[in-house]
C-alpha cells in the first residue's frame, strides 16, 4: 500500500505545484496591470518593485491554497478514474476510504503548515510589502499614514469619544463629540469642530468647542475657542492602530490588538471575526479535499474541462459562504466564531455525507 500511497500523493502534489504556480502568475499580472501607473510615477526602482512581488507570493499561496487543493484532488483522482485506475483499485479490495486517506493526510499536514506560515512568515512579508507600497510607491510619510472615519472609543470617566474624520498625518480629528454619561443619562456633551495633538505637551488641543451640561430640567451651554484636553487616555497611536490590516498581524498580535480596542471601548467585533479566521482558514485546505475527493471518485468518462469547471463552481460557492459568514459576523448577525467557521462547517458536513454516499 505504501507504493500506492506514494503514487496517489505524487499525482496530487504535481497538480498542486502547477496550479499554485499558475495562480501566482495570474495574481501578479493582474496586480501589476492595476498598479502599473503607480509603479511608473513612483520613485521606487525596479528592484523595489520586484521585491514587492516577492513579498506578495506567500500571501498569494495561502490565499489560493484551498482552491489549489480542490483542483489537485479533483484532477488527481479524476484522471485515475478516467483511466480506470480507481476501478482496478476498488476491484482488488481497496476501499475508497483507503484510497482517499493519503490525500486527506497530506491535506491535514498542508493545513498545519499553512497555519504555521500564516502565523510567522506571511504577516511579516505582508508588512514589508505594504511598507514598500505605502512609503516607496505611494510616497506616504512613514510617521503616520492614511485617514479614518467614524471612530468611536471609550475614554476616562465614562466618556465616549466619537470622531467623524481623523487625519493621521496631521494628527488632527474633525467633528468630535465627547459625551459623559452615567447609565443611560447624559451628563455632559462637548461638540468640537476639530482637535489637534500637541507632541511637545502630550495632549489634545480642542478648538471651537460647544460644551453642554445637562441637569434634571435644564441645559447649560458654554462656548470656548480652545482648551487643553489633558486627561484623555486616547493617543494618536490608538487611532493609527485602527488602520492596521489583519493580514499584517499574526494571531497573538491580533489578539492583543482586540483586547486593546475593547479596553478603549471600540467595537472590536470585526477584528474578532478576523481573529477566528486565523484558525479557520488554514483548515479549509483539509475540508475542501474532504469535500472534493468523493466528487472526483464518481467521475468516470468526463474530461479535465469538467473537473476544472466543478472545481471553480465549488470554490465559488465555498468562498461565497466564507465571505458571507465573515460579513454577517462583522455586522453582528452571526456570532464571530460562527461567522468565521460557517463555511468550513457546511463543507465538512457536505464532505462527510458525500463520502458516506460514495462508500464502496
């Protein structure tokens, strides 16, 4: 059986290598065409552009691995079925479970390796890739990049700070509301036109402030041109951290980031879903093979074109469910863990049912 296992695994890995290589080429070509104007007008040379795509390769491999695994299992087992090799194995007393076992074993190992790579190499290469794109291709200043809209954070003394627009380069927040309340009762509200962080003084300077104080039956309104907001625990770094992409962090870093955002009172649901995705996505490699193997074993006389079409259809449905679960987790319709795992759960159940139905 070891000879048979090596034969099956060799066919599987050969297809996996070429499909992975094909997707790498496709992704790079599409990205190059999309950003060609930025590469030409930027000061980054050919060597930095080449390095940008070198750092892009690990992300492409991890991103497309489930599709490549499905294609590999369908083509490997499909070609064996087409050439009557599966029939010969089954006729000699080898069960379908035993035929599929080496593929599932390899898929499990690849899932574990991809999970380890997603915690070590991929976040680091993504950071370096984004750094090249931000600072050398887009020529953004290194000290702070980008902007944020509609931020809501918890401050000291039961105060909630809401920011409509934050410019990280200028360390300036526009249309700021600071509300202090006890329970559901609002005690005080500040409407601030804009506030700027003073590096030398280490606090926010608020400008054009309308301050409303609420009593049981009255409201007191005070307007000031500017004053120092010294007792805030929210610093510019906290607002910049909101722009960090989950793919730039590993599980431990993203977990610490979630705890920090929760401590600031931010709605961390989106990042919690992405945190669960750090675990669920690598296992999709195993689950997609579990789903695809019985499909390939039923294929007899159809050519590789049909196998490719089936793989694309299954991949489209899988990623549609995966993405839908992620969005539903982000907006709170589903629990974060369920939003991240729903695609794997559905396809795992489907794969087990297909395997039982195809049992020989």
